[in-house]
């Protein structure tokens, strides 16, 4: 965990940086882009590790010049992640453990405010055993009968190069195939497998007394997963049950989820927050989501 003084210093640095950016952009100084790159690296690299803010092509590159609006939007996004990280740091326990009802309530309000989503620890009287725990690496799941690593990326060589090494799980997800056949597969099916997590549905309070009801609720239910150490978040679905209670992990993520959250390291696991999203109209898209406050 990072120290309180470290976070306070980082927050102060970014407030100063945004003020400076807004003033200088109006004057359109060409040298501003290099200044932003240097100051961003100085303020963040080495303090929050995985949050490498220069994730877009270098603004000064001749082939990728950035407009003032694009640079300002980029810095705003980084600001929002840093402020989210700071808020979560002050609200999370020192160790990765079950949250108290009060902590859950405060964090639900924090995430709802930062992401403008209706998140909850409990819906329809159903809740998981944890909302803060260790996520571990999962494999790809077969989307339809006959789906394998040679078909899984639908001819996208770039995606295959990034994620094929994880391999395919030997069994199906908790709900079986995502589509009955390759021809029947929709973009929603593709996204559900790509952005799935496995959660310990079987450890939910009351699960054994209401197996059918709980499984119906959990099937592809949307959740918000947040890495509190870099501010990255994703809207995902529950696509599988697990991991086992003896693994030391409370949930698992698809290769795409793990890579985006930057939870792919030597340990192949790390702490995340995970809360239900109330989206009865199924209007919230799956995939990466940025804080907007």
C-alpha cells in the first residue's frame, strides 16, 4: 500500500499540472507537449507503477501530433484516475480482506460517483461473499461447439498475438457455451467471453438454499471491477464460477481483463474491487471504463 502523504503529494501535483496545462494550452506553445510528457513521468512513474500515463503514441511524434483538446482530454483522464486512487486508498483496509458493511457503503458511493454507474454490493437480496479480493488469471472459454485457439480470435492476428498464449480452458464456463454455433454467435456473445470474470457464486450467503434462483441471477450479470492501485476499471460479466476457496484468490479474470487491469505479473494475481452493476435495460457496454469525475 502507498503512504497517505505519498497520495496527497501526488494529488497536489496533478492539480497543479492541470491548472498549468489549461493556461498554457490557450497560448498554444509547441514546447508544451514535451513539458507535459516530462512532468507526467516525474509525478507518476515509480509511485504507482502500472499507471504508465503515456499509453497513447508520443504527442511529439511527427506522425501522431495531438491537438490541444486531445492532450487536455488525456490529462483529464489521468487526473480522474489519480483522484479515484486517492479516494479508494483512504477507504480500503490495510490488508486485502472482507469489507465491513460501512466500508462497502462508502466505496459503493465512491464508485457510483466516479463512474456514474449504479453499483451495489447486494441486489435482489443476493450478494457475493466478498467485494474486495484477489483476482487471478483465467483461460479463454469456448464460445460455441468447436471453438478452439485457431478460431477464437476470428482471424484477428493482433489479438491472437496478445492473448493466445494463455490457452483454452479444458472445460466450459458455468453457463455452458456462449452461443449454440459459430454462425449464431453475436457481438454480445463475443464480448461476454472476452470480458468475463469468475466469482465464487457457491460461497454466496444462502446459495445452497436457492441454487436455481441464484444461478439465474448470476448468469452474465454485469459487474464493475476496479484495480485500486492504478485506477483502471472494466465493466464485465460473470461468465464462470470459481476459483476454489483454497486457492487464496476470490475471483478470476479473462486474459483480456487481467491485461487491461495490469494484474498480469509474476504472481498472476492482485487485489481488485468488484461490485454488481444494476443495468436492467442492458444498456451499459462491456469493456474498459474510465472515471468521469
